[in-house]
């Protein structure tokens, strides 16, 4: 970090000398003495200032010195401290995870320019390659601009949709209410004649280009996506009337994981050295059952009884899916 701070100070000193020496040049030796650096470091600094900040630094062969060929404000370019730089580095790399989206095209050049500038400050440190995101491949995001337009203009859309449960696509007409990203998939949620509830459609399963329809619709004034999904775990919506009070008991270790990053809003009923008991108001759907099942013996359903029965049946069904023939010897150690 001190190296980057020193580099920042050198840039400012070089800038001050070049600005003060209007109409003349600054010799390399003078710049080296002022910054207490070698000629090689000076050459690298000037090359970086030209590349990252577009500093108009030129070399005058006859006078053998550097000069600005036009007014330049370095302060506006690097009015950041190192903490700002690292925050910006994290923000840019996070934003870059959405480069696959068609709507990102207009921002790609800007983000890349910021990235080049920020990487220059951290490229010599571990931070330059320290951020690693889980590789994710999104499909269907090319439909987002049109769907967002449909929501903005309150226009119905029609598209062919290939459900996992169906052998062939079917045409769907939708009044889109909102877009939701969940579990590495994008969904559009809205009202459709085929269902008596707001239906989510995975963008990756829209097999043709959505078409704006001439028909308009109104989104109810009381619709709020946050409120709408607050009693749902997962993506598949259900009426608020179907929400139940469920009580879960987590093991001591799993309680720490859950309390630090809960998968659904909850009320803590008690916590001791053996674990924690929480209460949720949530609709019981297959996504919730799968989530609880993934925790195995680290969670116990205390209520309601029908959920306890469903969880037991889910685990029993999994047990009956076991391989009936003996394992291959090469796989026996897994």
C-alpha cells in the first residue's frame, strides 16, 4: 500500500513541475531528483500517466525534456485515496459480472476504462487478482431490455415458452410486473390468462424473441415486489393466505451460519449452547423443502406437523432412489 501511495505522490509531483514550467520543459534528471526515483521508474510513471489518465505529456527532442502540450488537471483524475481505489476496484469487478447482459453494452467501454485506471493502482499488489467470482453463465438476459420496456410502458408481451415439464413450446401472453434474479437465473413475473396467480417465467426458457403487444395493462397500485416475495422462499409465488408459521431448530454450528446469513426473514425464539430455534412466516413449497433437506441433520422441523411429514417423505423418497446394483470398485472410495 505504501508503494501505491508513493506512486500517487510522484504523479502529483511530476504534474506540479510540468504545470509550473509552462512554455518550457522539465529535464528527466530534475524529475528524478524531485521524486527521488530512478530514470527507469520515471519512464514507467510517465507511461502510466499517459495511459491511465490520458496526461498530455510529450518529449521535446531538441530541448531534451518533458512538457504538457495542453492544459491538464491531474487532480480531477486521481482525487481518490487508496481506500477509495480498493472500493472502486471491488465495485467495478462486481459490475463486470453482468457483462453478459445485452443492456450492459452501452456501459462496457466505460467500465473497462475505469477498470484499467483502477487496476493501475493495484496491479502490483495482491488485490489485482484477489477478487474471484463463482463462474456463472446466464441465459435469456438478451430479453431484459424489451421486458423492462414493457413494464415501463405497461405493454403486454407474447413469447414462446418451453417449460421443463412440456415437450414443446407454447405461446404465452404476459402482463409483466417485475424482473427478479434468483439462484443464478433471471425471471419475469406477471399476470397471464393461463394462471390465476402471478406467474414467474425463466428468461432462459423463452425460446423466441418476446413481442410487444398493442394491448396495455395496469399494475395494481398496491403491488410491491418486496412485499410480494417476503413470504416466499424461492421464486414460485403463492397467495399470502397460504403462508404458514414454521418453527425450525438448528444445530449449534448451523445456527451460526443461519444467523449470520439467513435464507429467509425470521424471529429468533431462543438460542443456547446447543443451537437456535427460529420462527418464519413462509409458504411451504418444494424449494423450501429442498433447502431444508440440503441441511440434513443440522436442522429439525418442530412445526407444523404436516411439514414434518413432508420432510420425512422427501428423505424417504431420496433413500429409495439409491443405486440398486453394487457400486463400481473404482467409485467405492467416494
